[in-house]
C-alpha cells in the first residue's frame, strides 16, 4: 500500500496569488505522492515532487505576471517502515515530540538579521530551481509530529510547544492557543497538522487509512486565515 504524504504550505505575498500557490502545493504533493513510481523511495518522491511544483509555479508566474507571484513555503512528511521522511522549503516547520522533549526536524530558510526574519531565502516558486531541506528520523509509537506555518511558531516558542504537545492537543487547539496569545503585530495566517504515531512499523498508510486515523483523532488539521 502506498505511503501517504502530509503537506502544509503557507503562501507568500499578495493574498490571492499566495492562497493559490499554497493550495496548489498541497494538491500537488497529495495527488502525485499517491501515484509515485514503485521504484522511488519516499525520500526521492518528496524531492522530485518538490522540484516539480517549484518549476510549475515559477514558470506559470512568469507567464501570467512577468515576475514571481505564485510563491509558497512547504513542509511535508511521510512515514514508512518506522521512519519519518520529510522536506521543507521556507519557514514552515516540522517538529518531533518524544517523551516530553521537542526537536525541530526542519531548517528555516529565512534571513537571520534582525527585522529581516520574514524575508525568505528559499521558497517554492521563487526561482527556477530549488534545493529542499531533507530530513529523516526513526519514529515509534507515542511520538507526535507537528507541521506548522510560521504564524504558529512565531507565537508559540519551542518551550510552549513542548508543553502543549505533552497534553495530546489537536491541531485546532494549537491554532486557537496561538490566536489567543498573538499580538496584533504577530497575528498571521496559522496552519497546523498534528500526527500521533501509533504503529510506526505499519505499512498501512493509504489515503483511506489516513482518513480513518483522522476520524479517530490521530491526525488533525487546523487553519486560521
């Protein structure tokens, strides 16, 4: 059975084009990953499909607008045979919570200079080619994986997220908490996915199984715009 990819994406720039870019990034990963060639590993598929949607959005931006407008971040994971495979481009993050400790698996592609932290050095659609950040780690039952946009991580720091994830929160709970704690200046679009790992060695990760896990509260999604 094919592994299912779980992506999160945050559009950059003008509202309409940013929203379109984010939607298309998510749709591209969820659609293409299900039909990946059998010879491709999860890691290769994530990288190939990252480059594919990057080329598509970049070329279309130039054709439609004459400049890069369809720009978005992405963070996506797939769990297969007890290992989590992931990539990210931009500042959307992936965290692993295990036994009370939180680890950031993704790498931010943003400027570090003060007052320029919102400027991305890499994003989907920003250039003709992109090099995604790849990461891989073993996972086991009881682990929790969080994917989120910077609207969440800019408000809830690592200590806050570590404490919250210990309470088995849904994505909706995390997004609501970020909304409550955000200032007018820090309030932004907020997206999150929380995955509760119950059987890391299982190969049963089809779209139908993902829906089943979602209905049982083991995968949750939430978005605030």
